C-alpha cells in the first residue's frame, strides 16, 4: 500500500535535482525502509543478482552494480530541458552500495520486437520522432564547448569500450587519444586498414552535444504510435558524431531499421568508417 510519505519522497527527488551541483549523497536504505525492501524481494523471489525489480505495477527499479546515479540525473536533465519522452525518475537510493533507480513503468513493447510488424506510416512516424529527439538533444548547451563527460561532469560508462568508468576529458583531442587514434596513426604497418579512415577525420572540429550513447530500437518503447526513450546509462556530452556511430555499433545488423535511421538524422559516415575499421582489429562488445 502506498503511503503519503512514499509519494512525498518521489516528488522531492524529481523537483530537487540541480545540474550545476550534483545531488549527493544518495541515501542508503535503513530501518523500516530496508525491511520493506528486503521483504518485497523475498516475496518475489528476487535473487541477489537480479538486475531489474518490479515491486509495484506502475514502477520499475533498475538495480545492479553497473547502475550509476548519473543515469537518473541524465533522465531528469532531459525531462526538465526538453520534451523528449523519457521515464519519470521517482526515487534513487542504495542498498549495500548498489544504486537503485525507481522509475515509472512505460506501457508498450520494445520497438525492436515490433518493428517488422509496423506499417510504413508507423515507421515513418517513428523516424520523425527520432529526428526530433536528435534536434532537441543538439539544442542543449554544453557546460564546456569541448568537454566529454557525464551530465554532472564525472566520468562515463560504456562497457563496449571499457569495463570501468572512463574520462572525463577536457577536449575532443584528449578523448580521441583515449580512443587510441594517435597510436593507430603512428603504427600504419600494424593498422593499415585504419589509415585512410583516420586521414578523413584528422583535424575535424566538432561540437559537444548531449548523447544517449546507446540509441537503437532496443532502447525505445513503442506504444500507440509514440516512442519513449529508455536506458540512459551511457549518456553524456560527446563529440556530435557519437550517437550516430554508437547506434551503428549497437544494431549494425538490423538493416531494415538502420537504413531508415540514416535517412532521418545527420550522418557521420567518415567517423563510422573509423569505428568499423577498428572493429576489424578489436572485439568490441
């Protein structure tokens, strides 16, 4: 049964976020709150390694060692500064140091499941919504013109690149060094297939824009003709090409969706060629 105090906690989080000063510390559950949490887990037979919890029909809890507070900050940042549909963050807490993000449950189905069953008109509508998604993200002003960082200025998370938190970076050049562009250029005999792609992007200047980091039909909920964008754990400020190449990386094999995606957004094919050539040398996840 929901109590007034529980509802008050939910409203407090959503209305108190500031993005200039990180909202720390996140509270560690204790006392009666911890007792209720443990009881709910036991009643639903959730094992310790269970990553997604459902204690109520209208909420969803994301909780595992890879979850970071910055994901909740990113969703609140988007909700407060754009009209992009994202899940509402209701609460954030930790249990044994593991971050739990309580968010509203979004009705509908994962777009990747339903894509091939949508009509041409529905697919076109979806792409228009994705185009607006990018337009709004690009309208957000970065705190620093070239910084690569999370929404609160901390490091970034993308386990397809590293299994640990990496960054932040004070410039795009520093970020590209982290991605080993200089090493590849200095060793043409070791990386011959990277030389031409890297030559096309050398010296290019980019804007920093806010990126989702893992956009694709696997992270869009489709419900009655509307797209809701979920899973913001890899979000942050990146060079403007980042979402384009990470979408390719995530769903390069889903050509029926990717072909329409490329027609709907600004393309960065030279940058994708670098990423694709890197795949030939390294086993990106």
